[in-house]
């Protein structure tokens, strides 16, 4: 009963063998793969995948860098012109009955010298208000803007929040846990001490699992895919000193609470 609450199965990395990737995920025990869109193209493709594969669920989003014309991942060619944020919000609203979440959305302070954070915040607020209006949880991207993200989220009063791959310091981790937010832990936990410390510090009731596939693989230089969630389960089991079965059961319960409750 494993879940991947954040992956990008629409990326070209999966074009040749997605059927096999889905088969391997099912064989590993996956019951839900939450595929996140980042722009109109990927949002449309995410909806299509959710109709084609029973375990693929849709989360439609607006990637913070795309929203302000700063591009996306280096290996995913994108049109770097600003797209119509308001039109995309209307598209997401129109498809609210076909999605489990809004995301990924958030803030990204990595571009230098100007990340246009104030512009990003305007888009972030619009996305949060949309999620509140359609009563959906959000999947949040916080890279190099963790403090700013938490400030916005706290001000918004948003409760159903998943912090995707949260790399903020442990003080911010504590604040986010106190706010009741969830942390989706990537498979890179196998080789990154930060995520091991996060799992050690927070309650099992705030933990979810993700891959960010095709990124953040537990093996250097290899593509990540949903079946690898099993590797994360093993590490969490060791850190929390409970069985892998218990880890899966608690995380699935967390998934139900945030994504399936009405």
C-alpha cells in the first residue's frame, strides 16, 4: 500500500517505457502515484495519464519559475515566456473534480541575481486561494525559499499542505510540523542525511513518500521511478524502529487524511 505523492510521469524520461514503469510500481505495492503538472502542457498531459492508468492521480500546478518567465529544469526545454496565470487557474478550477491536489506550486529562490520572489508570491497566493476555493490540498515547492514559503502558508491559514522535498533547516522543519503540514520524503533519503534527520525529528503522522521522478534517485546518475518508494520505506523503518509494514500503513493513512477526505 505504498504511495508516491509527487512525481512527473509526463516528462520525456518516461516516454519509451511508462507502461513498464507503472507495472513495476504496482508490483512494488503502489496504489497511488500523484503526478504533478507545472504548466498548461504538463497539466493537460497529467489529466490524460490519470485517465489512462488507474493508479495515476492528477495534481495540477503552476511552477513558480515558469509563472514569472524564469524557465524550468535545465533538461526539460520550456517556453520561458510568462504564461497566463489567471487562465491556468481557471483551467485547474474547471478540472477540480478530476484532481486530488493543486501543485506543484510555491516559491523558488534559486535563480540569481533576481528570482522575482515578490512576483512569485503573487502567483503563490492566487494558487492557495484557488485550492481553498475548490477544497483541495496543495503540494508545495520551496527550494531556497523555505522561510518565505512558510510565512505565506501561515498567513493563508492553509492546513492541508504537503511540503515536497523540504530542505529547510530543522528549526523551519519544527515550525512546519507545528503548523500541521506534511513532509513528502524523497528516495534520496538513502544518501542524504538531511532527510534522515527530518524523519528522525518529526512524527510519523506528518510523513508521506515521494520520488519527484525522474529526479532525486536513490542511486547516483539513475532515473528515479515510483517503485523506488520501497527504498524510502526501508530507511524510515530503520530510523523509527518500526516494521516496514507499519510504515506503509501509517503513510497510507496520512495519504487518505489529506488527499481523500471530503
